[in-house]
C-alpha cells in the first residue's frame, strides 16, 4: 500500500479485495465482507454478475475499442443508444455522447450549455457534488475539502440553496437570466448526504429555464440507473431537463458515463467539439447494454429495490445519536449527531464484516449503496447488526 498516494482517502484501509461475488468481497486477510459501498454506487448488479461477465468476455473476442471521433460508433454503442433512448421521457433527449466518468460528463454538459446558449454563467445547487476534474470541482459545494489548494477554479459559477427564494435572489442580485447558460443539480444528492430536492423547487427552476433559454442539467450519475427505484430519478419530480448526465451504475462497474441531450442542440455544436479517446469503447458499451437489459427486464430489479428499500425504512432503528434516516430506493443516508458517532458506526460495522460509506460535508452521515439485486437475507443481516450496534453504544 506504500505506493498508493496519501492524498487518496482510504475509508477501509487494510482490506485488499481479490474476489467479488454479488454483494460480497473476499479479501487477502482471509475475511469476506458484505459490500454496501458497491463501488460508490457503480456496481448496480453487484460484483461479477455472471451474465455481465459472459457478455463482456464474448465481446473481447470481437472488438474492444472503437473511438467515437474515428468511426462514430461501434455496434454495441449503437445498441446502447437504442436501449437508453427507451428510458428517456418523451423525445426531448434523443442524442447521446459517451465518456469514462461522471466528472467528464459534467464538464461536457457545461461546455454544451455555454455553446448552445452563448451565455457564460452556470448555477449549481448547494450541497451538490459533480466530480473531481477542475471544471466539475468548481461546481461542488459538498466535499469542499476536494477544492482546497486548487484555485483559481472555473469562473462564472454561482450557488443557490435548493429553494425558490434563494434562486430568485440569485437571479436578482448576482447573475441575471440573460447571462446564465445552465443550472446543474442532483435530484437526490449523494456526497452531500442523501437529500432529495423538492418537486416544487425543480418546477420553479424549470420555469426559469424555459422562459430564459437556460439549460436545465440533471446530474443522475449517482441517483440514476434505477438506484432510487426509477431509472432516472429526475422524472419523478415531474420535470424534463435539457441534459441528463449519467455514469456509475449504468455499466455496473465498467468505465462508462455520458450525457443525453437534444439532437438539434448536439448537431449544431460544431465539428470536433466533443471527443475523447476511450469514451463509449466497445467493451464498456456492451457491459452497459447488458446492465440496462438486466435492470429493466420484467421490472424484477425495480421490484427488489422497492421491497428492500421498504425494509430498511421500517426496520432501521434510531436512538439519541441518530438525527434522521433518509431512504430513497437503495440510496440511504443515516444522519448522526457527530462525525465521531458516524465513525463509530462505520468502524463497528467493518468489525462485523460490513462495509459502508460516509457522506456530508461534516462526514456525519452513514451512506448505504447496496447492489440493486441485494437479497433479503443480506438486508436483514445489515439491519440486525446495525440495530444491535445502536443498543451497545
């Protein structure tokens, strides 16, 4: 581990996985762990799903890498376009561009908003997290430690609290609508602590966007791909964004991310405006095809998300050290009274061979991101251990 930079936070330092199966990882220390981190939400189907492994293995015998800016697309990428198109509401978002990470998707969404509207400013909603590249970092107001020492960040960025009054004041005092290219938000904020934005606020935002040619950008990297029980959570808010960025669970562990927008906008960006060597490579594309297929097949996974979510919501207990438990599908935040108590829970769960995440600017929120095909027995195991820990503190 000496070769791993200290600047990379290691929440579960000392555990070195060598094998993963479903919701479990097997480590070199001889232990197996129930993994409710799911690769920070990327492993929507858990570790080494057999259908996914078979599909990717077969693809490796055909073609692995086809750059978008050389050939336009590989056969798997074209299939993925068709599959994702079926998940979009209406026909507004009918064109796709692929990259490798959510951060890149964010950067390209901002580029598109500025190019399409010919306006400079971007509004980001407080407590959001959009990535770690310099552009995406400029939009973050959660995990603020990641911004330290990186200034100057991207200019033209303004922050609004997630309420109507704050957005109105921002437009009145700081950036007028005629200078604003886009507003970016997470419909359920992940790193920020599992907070859901209200439908009324997002409808208010949508009205501004429609009236003033502002692009509404939904960052669904963490809360999308059925994580909350709906394929794109933003549609549960009864709004239709101009861009959806996606990643993580859409390819169940393979490096694929991207964005969906309107073809008319995308076609008028100009030659060579978008690109990237590995974005939409054939291997990740076929992995995403199979992932989307399994996630949407007969609503089996969707039903499981609702069932296991309901068990967590009804059976997780609270004591004087737990302020609130927020459950949105299998995106769960347990807000504690302090970072110290949060660390106690995370460390104690690890001692019982259960791995979870932290969230929130103060690291006082236990974050659960189990695979979407997690079993009832695995959920019950977590609930049993967690509830006993509350009693023993």
